[in-house]
């Protein structure tokens, strides 16, 4: 570490960026979907939310049993891409290490915060608080769905890390060195937990926000977190791909389970009286 660097500065910058994001969004009329309908998901941290979290967790872990042809093709494509990347893990990792710069090393202290579980939790808490302070149900909803996605993803990541036992790059072993069920931190490389958490939160925000700027910011930060896990010698590239994909798809699933409005694309109601016959078509988006 450079003795001239100020350890508190990166954390302060990261906190300022997070604060700017969540304080900006409550004042945007279109920042998050929330208006006009009662969402089918809990928008407050209470007993109903805890039940929802448990129900959604079961749905997520049991979803592979319900996969159709499209889902299986997506999974096959992911496995194929992951296998290809695994074959070049060492080459890509070495290239990244050779192309480090003073700027990229300095940036790491800030970017890494966006994948840190503590910072992500603080961000979600701030988002929830913003929803309470400014009476924005959509902000509370986004915070709670982000927390769901983060917790569910983290549980799956921990199980995979323990079962696979892949050696981290900084463990001094090969990219193909595995120690299943090892409890040593040096053998918890697969998948990347920071990349998974960052993409779980980013995907939830993107799903809840119709604002392209918010989507680009969320995915951009998550992508940087993923790249920097390789840059910082914490993970192999295929670890990062697996973590990012896990966070993305878990968040997509949880968001789909908690869409605004009816679960159906439309709802038809009939009204029949002696003086009036009508059909009302109500469309939910």
C-alpha cells in the first residue's frame, strides 16, 4: 500500500457515490415503478415480507425442476461459455495482471466497495430509508426485493463455495486446483460472491426502474466489480462469470415472482344488469 494514500478517502468517495444515487432517485418522478397500483409484494420490512422471502427462496431453488426448453438452452449456453472461459482462465488472468496501472490500482479501493456485502447492505438500508422519508413505496419495494435477491444469492454462493473448493489465484496454486468441502478461505474462489451480490442488487434495480440512466449506472458498477475481482487477484475469470450470472438470474426470478399488478397479462370482468350489459377489459403492465 502506498504510504501516501489516505485509507479513509476511498471509503468516503464510495459512500458519497452511494448517497448521491439514492438521494437523487426519490426526486425523479419516473425513477421507480410504484404509482397507482397495490403491488403484490410487501413494501415494508415486516412479517409479511419475511414470509414472502421464504416463499420466494423456495421458488428460486426449486425452479430448475420446472425449466422448459428455453431455460435449458440458456443453461446450456451458460455452461458452454463457462467451460470456454475456464479453458483460458490462466491466460486471461495473467493478461489482466500484466496490464495493471497505477490508476487501476487506485480505483480498486473505491470500486471494490460496490461488491462488498456491508456496503451493499448499507445501500439497501439507505434506499429503504429514502422510501420511508419521502413516502415512496417504490423505493421501499426496490430495497426489499434487492435484499431478497442478495440474501438468496449469497446463500447459494456459500453452498457452491463450500462444495467446489476452488483455489483462489492468490493461493499460489493452479487455476484447476480444487479442494471440495475445504474450510480454508483460500479455497473459496468459485463462484465470486462480490460479483454475485453486485449483480443481484443491480438487476433488481434495473427490473424495478424504467429509467435507462439508472439501469446503466447499476449494471456498469456491477460490471466493474466483476472485472476488479480478477484485477485484485481474488478470482479467476470463470468464477466471476458464474457469480455474475447467478446474481443476475436469481434477481430476475425474484422480480418475476413479484411483478406489479396482476400475474396475468390481462383480466376480464363482466357486468350484467337488466339495463346494462358490458364487458370490461383491464390490462396490467
